[in-house]
DNA sequence: ATCTAATCGAGACGGTACGTCCCGTCTTCTT
DNA sequence: AAGAAGACGGGACGTACCGTCTCGATTAGAT
């Protein structure tokens, strides 16, 4: 007689994902084994393999199941402030413990598992990109964005520097760093009469080109 | 005294690294085993473990040993053109077969192996960043760069979008895409009288030195 | 419920033991590796380690599983003849090819593996000793044995010389040699009027059954 | 610079053998490696391999080099007493710590290494047997031994039971046990008017009862 | 309410690779 | 010339997990 009777379906799915996150946080993704998840979750390996085709797939689902603070854009009318708000939230969730190591590991996994890469894009990156582009479109219509700015590049330009910090240099990703990146991006690298962007401050009456 | 551990030592080292790249290209990093490298290189596992503490460390060394086309900056006087040249070269080497999969896998490995992450930064990323910053400093002194631009962010802003494309969306990284990113970055996202940047065209005599 | 762990369990066990004996005979115990047994038996190493904790334990089980000619004592009424019969059978089985080398190796293993030593005694030596003592008791009651003879020493005195020949001098252990030893033991080393023991000949009507 | 300069020849030989015994006593023969002996003795592996062809050969030499209390027979005129004295000495040396485990291991090694078996016989067993037979011959001439006793069997019959106790049952080998064996052997197993053997007492005038 | 089919926990199984130990040979440098 | 040091190819160790596979016990829905 086992302690708990066999529970089925969604029940099992959910408890396996919860265990995956727990165990992943404790020992790290690299040392996480399906065997160990099964043991800790009181599930059989079959039950896991029935649902997920790989460790990466399991982790992806587990992370997405967190249903953490929804990463949705506010619209206060100030695009830079809104980006800042949203990116701060994303950074808080994904670039800090306890989930940063797992999120990073997931991206690591995507480097040699095309299925994980595809699923990650489909279920997380693209939706996030869509929201960003939508919000930026509104801003462009309001004149807060250079009309020449190529929105297709938005995600790469906005997120790229942050992923770089997260994945490559692996230095701490602070709010202050996010702000500096945003300021630099809005100002541009090119030479011009230095019109100090006001974006680092609370929403000022936007759109005042002379 | 030669400085090298022994002739046969260096010999073995080199042949093991060559085999690692070969085999890694054939079967992919994930399925690459130290056992298999040893077998193909005609070396014993100990000989490999004597030199490298992990598969990641071995791959890092192997990739760096390629001594491929040196990724050094030209200085034609036009910063955008020079960045373009240099980044095109980097993309050709690292974001295309045969090395892209291994380079991606290496970064993947860095996500759960701090030693690999540290070595990657120390031996590849930081030197590359230093060269970039040096070249940008020259450009700033020549007025080709916004004096307000924070050079500490340069690598993140310039490389981030490319790594994003390489690691996250995993879409093809073309020269054309690089150019678009560069243009967008120099123009900036912020609204302003659209002074078309000249960077896509041959170096214009921008701000002569006094 | 069958009592056996599963049909396939017993199957595997049996085929591994058979392979052990085969391979052991071919290449000798010293060069016998669990790795090789696994490979030849088409089993995984884990399957072997699940059942046996060491090479010695595996060999012991394999040898005992032979269920060769049962080494049981006859009782013809003539103790010396019966000992001779039984010891001849034991010698034929354990002191000659194909099993002698493995049996010797097993005893060799017992010299540095207490578990093997204990198991060897418990499962082979002691049972054999018990049978011997039982048969000797009957003989003593019939006056065929010196009443002063210490039965606790029986195994050591009867088997010792044979193990000495087998393990130490490593000369051939012939039936003739066994007979000479038996004669000498029954006669004793001490001086006395040489009453020729009849034991070297067919059972003479010594002490008729009542 | 090493602490001690390279010493040569016999010096090295002797220190390696000493280390072998030391280390063998500490960790047991099974876990004793030539690598470890070399390290502890401050010798190179070559130096060991130059002198000994196997671990067994090294151990044999090391044990024989002890030059312990010479196992030579006294001749007090009482054969049983002399055997007792000599065997007690042998047991004290070889069947007790610290050398028993190594001696047993050596015999174990002889079971799968014919070279060790041959050397063990040639250099230890046979010489010992010769001494025994010589002493027994004297005793026979003095009428202390059955004239029918086959001296070729002497070693097997006298030593066999002790080796049995040492190698097979692996129970403690006490002086008392030795005495009981001697008594039983001299008395013989066969039935006869129970003439209590006097062997446990000082040499009584042997020679048969009329 | 019973039966049947799906699902589960448990864990054996063949397999691959791990990282380690030690083998016996070899090369190099030291004394 | 002899030795210390230790690199080297090789073989095996015992372990960890992989993904697949029985095997009964449990459970839910169809009868």
C-alpha cells in the first residue's frame, strides 16, 4: 500500500512540473535527472516520458506553468517608462534567483535541441515580442518613436543587450543597467547635437520636437 | 627547456583538440563524448582529463585553437564601415557552419558551468570587447560617435542583438541583418527630425579633425 | 505469484552464471572481468551488480549452481571405502579441469575477501563437513573408527592434505594419492605393530552388520 | 631537488620490499598497487618493474626477506615435542597478524599465477618440507614413528590440516588446535585398543606394547 | 455494482558514458 | 648508468541515467 493512491492526469502532470522546478533549483539543471524527478514526485519514469519527450521539454513546460506575474505591458502614455516597467518585471522574474539558473539552462538546452528552441520561441519569445511590437506601434503613432525605426528589429535591439548580460558576461542584471541601456538605445550611437533624452525621468510631456 | 610540457605533450594536445572539432561537427556537441574523442584521437581518457576538466573546457580550447581569421578591427576612418566589416567577419566565422553549432553549444554549456562561462569571457568576450571599445574611442574622438554614448555598454548594445538572433530566435544571421541593426543603433529609437544617417554610404567627411 | 522475482529475472541470473563459468574456463579467473561477462551474456553491468556484489560472489554462485554430481556419502558399511568413494568424486569434480582452476581461484579470492570466505564456508564447506561427520559417527558406533578420534577435527585431517596438494604444491591430485592419504591417516603416524589396514582393498567384511 | 639523493641497487631493493610489507599490512594485498608502493618508497615504477615481474613476485620476495625467526627444527629426541615446537613457531609467524593476511594473500595469488606458485614452493614450501622429512627420518630410525609411515606424505598430512584451518575455515589457529591435530595424527583414525598416546607428555619410551 | 480498459508506481533491463584507478611501457631530465 | 618523475595507451572498475519494457495494483467509466 502506497501512501497516496494513484492520482491521474492533470494531477500528476502538475506535481511532476512542480517537482522539476523544486529539484532544478536545488541541484541545478545539469544534474537534474528524470530519474530523480520521478523518484521525488513519486511518479514512475513512464508517466514522465508519456508526457514529455525530453528533459528540456519538461523544464520548458515547468517554467511556463509558473504563471508568474504576467509580463504584460502597461500603457501610461510614456513608451520609455512603460518599457522600463515591463523590462524591470521581466528581469526580476527571469534574471534573478530562483528562476534565472533554470531559465538560462533552458536557453542553453535550446542550443542543441531544436525542439526546445522551437517551443521556447513559439510559446514564450514570440508572444512577448508581439506584445512589445504592439506597444511600440502605439508609441510610434504618438510620435514617441522614430518613424524610421524598424519594428522588426525591436526585440533584438531591446532584449539583445539584456540577454547578452544574462547569458554571456553573466554579470548581475540590475534595473539601473536596464535604464542605461534604454537611454542609450533611444539616444542612438550616432553623433548629433546632444538633445538630452528625458526618458530616464518620470513621463514628461512627450513629443515636443520644435 | 622549451616551455612546452614535452614535444609529445603538445602533439597530443593538438590532435585531441582537432579531433574534438571534427567529431563535434559530425555528431554535434550533445552527443560528443570524451570517450569518443579519446577513441578517435587514439588517446586515453586520462590524457584528456589530465588537460581539461570538462567537455566544455575541451571545446572552448578547441575552438580558440582554431586561430581562425583574426577578428581585428580595421581603421579606415569610418567607424560604421569598420564595425560592419568586423562584425561581418565575426558572423561569418561564428554564426555559420561549421562552427556555429559548436559555438552555440559552448555558450549553452556556459549556462550551467561557471568555469566555462568565466573562461569564455576571459579568453574571448573581454578581449573582443576591448578591441571594440578601443576602436570606438577613436571614433568618438573624431566626432563619429555621440559624445554621450556610454562605451561600457558598447558590447552589449552592438553584440546583444546578434547573440539574440543566434541563440534565441535561431534565425539565420545575414550580413544584411547586421547592417540593419547597425543603422538602427546609430540612428537611435527616439523621435527626432529624421536626419538620415549617412552610414550606409561610403565614409563621408564627418567632422574633420581640427 | 511465483516466488521468483520474475521469469526474466531468473533467466538472466542463470545465463550470467553460465557465461561466467564458460568465460572463466576460457581465460581464467584473473583475467575474467565483469565487463566481459556482461558483454558475452548480453546483459548490462548493472544487471550483474544488482545480483552480486563482487566477482568472487558471482563465481561462487556460478560454481554452486552447477549442481554437479551430488557429493553425498554412500553407506556401504565400510567407512574407508565410503570415504574413498566420496573423496574420489569430490576430487574428480573440483581438482580437475574444467573446474579446478575456478575452484582454486575462488579459494584464492577468499583470502582477501571475507564475504567470499564466509559464503564459501557457509554454503559449501560446512555442509560438506556435516555430511562427513554424520557418516563418521555411524562408523564410530560400528567400531570402525577409533573411539578417541575427535570428530571436530575430521574435516581438517581428511581434507587438509588434499587442499594442501591442490593449493600449495599444486601437483596432480590422483585417486591413488587419495588412497595413500587415507591409509596413512587410519594407520596413524605413531609407532605400533604394523597391523596392515585392509582399507586399500575392496570392502572386507569388517565388523559385520548386526 | 628531492630530499634524498638517488640510492642504488640493494638499497633500493630493500626499501621497496620494506614499503611493500608496510603498505600491504595497512591496506591489504588486494588494494596494494605497485603504483602506491613506488610512491611511498620514493621509487619510480620502472625501478620496481626492473626487479620484479609481478605484484605476487614482489610480495613473495618481501615476505621471504623478513628473515624472521628461522623455522628450523630442534632435536630434543622427542619427535612429537619437536614438531610441536616447530609448528607453533610457524603458526606464530605466518598464521597471525601482521603477516598472516599477506601470507594468505600470497597463497591466494599462487592460485592464478603459476610463477608465484612455483617460486613459493621452491623457495619456501620445499625447503621446509625437506627439514621436516629429515627430522622425521631421524625419529623413524629411533622408533618414534611407524615404520610404515610414508614420509612423502608427511608435509601434506602434517601441514594440510593447518592450511585448511588457515585458508578455508579461516578460524583462529591456536597452539591448542595444533596439539590436538598432532595427537590425532599420531594416534590414527582407525579402531584399535585405545592405547592413550603419550605425546602430550614428555618423551616416553616409545616402542610398542607387546 | 461490476467489470474492463486505461493508467499508474515500481523497477528490471540493455545500453552508453562517466570519471577513476592502475597496469606496464615509454621518454625526459637529474644525479 | 641508474634512477625519479610522470606521460602515455589501454582496460576495467563501479555508478548514474537513459529510454524501453514488463508487472501487478488502482481507478474510472461503461455496462
